[in-house]
C-alpha cells in the first residue's frame, strides 16, 4: 500500500507526487487510489442491505425461540463485521483516496467469515448427536474443542495482521509484516475448514455405511431424535450447512490467492471476482442458514445438554452389544457360544439320566 499517487499531464514523463488526501478524480486516476478500479456502489449497497436483513432475521429467531444463543452470537458478530465492511466500501466510493473507508473494509471483511465459521462449528456437534455419536470418528464435543480454538487463532492472526498493516501505513513504513500475518491467518482458516469438511464427510460416510450394515440400530433411537431426522426442516438444514461451509471455504481460498499476490496483484484489480467470490459467497452462506435455521431445525433439542448424565454412553454400549449380536458380525464368537451352550445342555441331560 502507498499513501501517494502520481499525476501526469500531456503524456510527459514528469510525474508529480500528490498525497492521497489531496487527490480527486480530476487530478488522480482511480487506478492509483486505494482500489485499482472504480468502485461500483450498487453491489456494495445490495450486500449491505442483504446482510442487514439477515442480521435482523437471526436476532428475530433468537428472540422468539430463545434457543441457540451461542450460535446467534457468532452469526451476529460475523454479520456486523460484514455490514461495517461494506459500509467502508461505500465510504470509499465517495472518496477512493480516503484511508478510513479502505481500512474499515479490509479489516472487517477479512475477519467476518471467521465468526460465521464458528457458528458452523457449533452446529456439527448436534448433528452428530442426532445421528448417534458412535458414527463419528471423534467424540462429538471434540468438534467444538478442536475447531473453535483454531478459529480463534485464525481470527487473532487476521486482526493482528490488519492492525500492524494499518499502523505501518500511518507511519509510512512497509506493510509487508502485517500483510504476511494476515495471510497466515487466512491460510490457517482455509486449513481448518478443510480438515473440518474432511471429518464431516467421514462422519456422514460412516453413518451411511453403518446404516446399511445395521439398519435403524445404527442411529439414535430416541423418539425426539427420530422425529428431528425425519423432518424436512432438518434435512434442508443439513444441505444448508454443507453449502454454507463450502461457500466460506471458497471465499477464504480466493482471499488467500488474492492477498498472496500483494496489493498490486492481478486479482486485486478484479472487482467482478471480489463481488462473486467475496460478496455472493458470504451472502449465500448466511441466507441458507436464515432459511434453514438450526434452532428451527432442532427445536427444543437445540440447547439440550448431551452426555452429561451418562445416558448417551449407556445407549452406546447397548448399540454396540446389538451390533455384536447381529448375524454375520462375529461368526466365530457366535459359533463357539452356541457350541458351548449345546454341549452344556447335553452334559446336564446325561447327569440327570444317570441320577
């Protein structure tokens, strides 16, 4: 980033260095502003409105249901950051040489998806309990214990990098250190999301595999859980959560590629890609969760405390016993058991006749 713009006239080689605060469209080209293009206000205004309405809907659902407080906090923080970020871009549309709008949009739009990802991480644990913890490779509570701290690390790195870059810009120093830290935070977010998607896919594949082998015994048979799994709202929520995760992942990969080429890289000059891979992706990710809200999908089960009374571990042992007793699961054990029982019966009969 640079706080000076060049101005030339009549095709001469003489270039006058002008401070950004003194630039206007009449004397400085837009390509030498904070943005290498003329900002289009329409999509930025649309995104501001869409995120504002999404924020209202998330708050409304929480007010009426009083469920999913932690999830709502994560989504609200993410949406407020998105709104502030696009307000910053609208401020920049009015004056593309003003650093305030530029720094607002860089910081807020960079960290916002980290909050949204945290909301997704909070949902997967309940999905695992809805189908049955024994279908998961890791205990359900580990999804939040692993991915929420990783998300916080990513958030801290991105925020710290943005702060250092901003401070360096104000002092006229190089912003490379802050940019590198911000890039590290984004890269770590991509890695975390990738691991999360792989574990989630593994859970669903394992659930389908056990369902084919065991039938309904592979799933939690709690009547409330059965009703949730059979509801169209829950089925839609599974699709919505998967789509939301993919959208945030896609956006994060794009931002890593964009920032890795520097502030003057080719991707930074593509407003169309920013609109599509930043604005549209995040808009889709939040709106599908507005429509298939987890509090509406899980109902009263949204805030249920699982595994605290030993009920779930007891049920897991019962399910495991049922699995072992199914025909074909342990043929050698079943055969030896039958042989022992029959042999014992014959011996008892011989003793009775001898008596």
